[in-house]
C-alpha cells in the first residue's frame, strides 16, 4: 500500500475509477429477489456476498497499472460493508474474493493484505452487532459515516503494518505521509457513505415493493374470500327468496320490476326471471291494471303511502279471476336512501272462502237459535200462565211451595235463554280497536242514578271483541247486584311493565278470598252463573286476562291485563 504514496493524482484517479466500478456493479444488488431479502437470511447473505465479491475482483485490474501493483486498495471497504449488510457470511465471501485476486495479481499473499481483510471482517461484525442495539443511531447517514470511519481505520492499520514489514530503507512513518494518505482515507469514508446510501435506497425500494406486493396479495385473497362469501350469501338469499310461500316483487322508484321470485311469477303470470332479473322489462302498473278487479282504488292506496312506509296495505286485494291476496309493502333501503319498494303478496283465497263458509254457517246457526229460543220462550210463557191460573185454585201450603219452586225455575230458564241471545255473536265478528271510555260510558247508561261512575282512561284504545261493552255492563251489573252498599264505581289505568292494566273498582263488600277464582267458573254464582265466565271468555279472544285482587270488605278490584300490541293511545 506504500506504493500508493507515489503520485497523488494517480491515486485519486484510481480510487475514483474503482469506486465507479464498485458502485456500478453494486446495482446488481437491485436484482436480489425481494422474497430472499425478507424470508431467508442465509440466501440473502450468500447473494450479497457473491455480488460484493464480484465487484471487489473487477475493481482490481485498474490498480495493476501502477508501477508497483497491489490487489487491495479502495475495494477493501467492501469487506466491512458486506459484513454490516449481510453478516459474516457475506464478508467471508468478499474476503475470499479479495485474497484470490491478491494471489492472482502478485503470485503471493501479503501479510498486510491478510491483516487488512481480517480487520475488515471484524469491523463489519462489530457494526452489525451494534446495529441491533437500541442506542445505535437510526439515520443511515450516521450509520455509514461511522462505518466509513471504521474502514479508514482498517486501511490505516493495513498501511501501517505494510510499512513496518518493508524495513527502514523505505520512507518512515511521518506527518507528511499521513497528509499524502488523507485523501485516500477521506474518499474511503465518503465512498462508504455513498455506497451505503445506494444500498439503503435499493433496500427501501425493495421493502416498499415487497409491502406493495404483499398488500396486493392480501387484497386479492381478501377479494377472493369476500367474493366467495358474497356468492354463498347470494345463493342462500336466492334459495330463501324462491322458497318462501309468499310472492316477492322488488320494484324501483318508477315502478319497474327489478326482481321477483318463482311464487310471484306464477301468481302474477310474469315472464321468467333469469339470474335474479326479469327476462323482459315489466312495469308494475301494467300488471296491476290487467289483473286487479279495482286497480284505481289500489293505486290510490299505494300513492297515499310515503316512500318509507312499512305496513299491510290491504288484506283483500281482489283479482279479476276471483283470487284474493294480502299485500304487504316495505321500502328497499340502501343506507338512508330509498331505492324502491318490496311487495310481499300472499294468496288468502282459501282463507277467505273458509271464512265466508264459516260466516254463512254461523248465520244459519244464529237464525236457528233465534227461532228455537223464540219457540221455547213462547212455550215457557204458556206454562207460566197456566201456573198462575193453577196457583189461584190451590190452597194447600205444600202445593203452593211447589208451585213457587216451579215458577222460580221457569224464571231462571228465561234468564238463561235471554242470556244466550245477548252472547250469540261471541267470537263471530273480528276484533276491532275500541275506545275504553266510550264503551264504558255506554255500558253504564242503564244504571244511571244507581251509583256514581268515573272513568280515568283518557284516550286508551284496546284491540278486543266487539262485545267489550258487554264486559263492562256485566261488571257494573255484578257490583250493583252483589256488592251490597255500592255507591261509586271507578275505571282507571296503571302501567305494568310492557303490559297495560285496566283496573275496575267499587266500594262494595268485595269478594271472599276463597271465591276470587271460582267467580270465573261456569255456573258459579247466585244468578245465571255465566256473567263472569263469559267476561273472561270475551277478553281471552285477543289475549287479555282478568283477575280479582281486591280486599274483602273494601270492594272489588278487577285487574284487566292488556298485553303489548293490544292497546294504544287513540286520537
């Protein structure tokens, strides 16, 4: 290395030429596959070592032009640089390449060269170990600056050992010699920083490309997974869509058919629906006009609905061929935006026919009951008249007692027969929404003046059988008939969780504790024995319950429990 002292200009030129070859060849580092860099440290170390070794060998011949050629020079920086990047394996491969080049150029291996290479290997290993420490600088400029200083120290040691081995006849170590070698050491530091910067830029680009590829692969896998899930979900929805017993029709905001299931296709006579979409364009209005018995009324009902309506529009959608359908409408929403409507059509033709048949049968039974009841009452009137006539001719007290028993029995029979007339329509008519205050007021009209009545139910409405007014009538009649000293009757509401309590109270004698359940049994009581029994039956039609919870001696308290969905606040 002492030969480099001769001709500073040639030295700098050689360094620059070597640096150009090294930097150019290090661009091959760019072609190391990203997967090797990220997944296999051993393969990366070998690849980096081979590339750095080739660069080291190719940089040797330019130094051979000197009068006293040497194999090692600026290319020594590749030993610690490769160790710092790829580990000991990389630095060993580069060192072996440099030693082979030294042997080829000089025919022998200099001790100074061997020491320089070993120091380079040690420096690379030390810096690699230091890089794993949390205290080691994170900036690549600082890292490679420190490595460049280490390279300069290694080269200085190699130069000093070579100078010692040449003997005293050569130029001794002096300050002037250090000044002559300073450009070489300075360029080694700068070269290390530049080469390190090139490799850092390549590494960062490769890492970014690898992350991009991995992210792309992840996205592709995610898309495949979501696509499979969507296909499975769509298949399930289509199977459910077609398997439902109702006809489902989806239309856009203009009324054009977007989709419908097989049931709707058969119900409405629509063309086949392929891949979830109609085979031919269809307009809902055209289908409705051709099928409905009264399309104008239907369109008026639909037009009056807001776009976000979700309700049963009609339960008697009659077609011209006599079929009857129930139509349920709900909006098709995407987020907060209404995209169209979904019509659910249910064929209730058989249900309506059965209801009409039952209604006709009930009408006949009611007519038969009226005739039979009328005939029985006529016959009872005749028997009652003859008993009165017979009573005038009887003077024996025992016979008079028997006649009274017969007359009482006839009266009970008459009351029971009249009772059947009042309740012959039980369960025949559909339940309807009824105002509690209005029904209670009507029920108390026949008892005006017999007690004071107060109703604190505001605008409460309940869904019950039309005979609900009879329920209140029987309660009042029962209070006045069996309550003894009843002067006030009150009806009011109480909250009971999700339920609503309708409470009936009076200030009479009340009901004994052992009779609170018995009063609802058929035949129990002092009159017909059917009043309280039928009250419970009327209320139970719509799931409403009743029980007596009052205190005996303080009046009755009937709690009528109305479940959710069967009560509301009326207008």
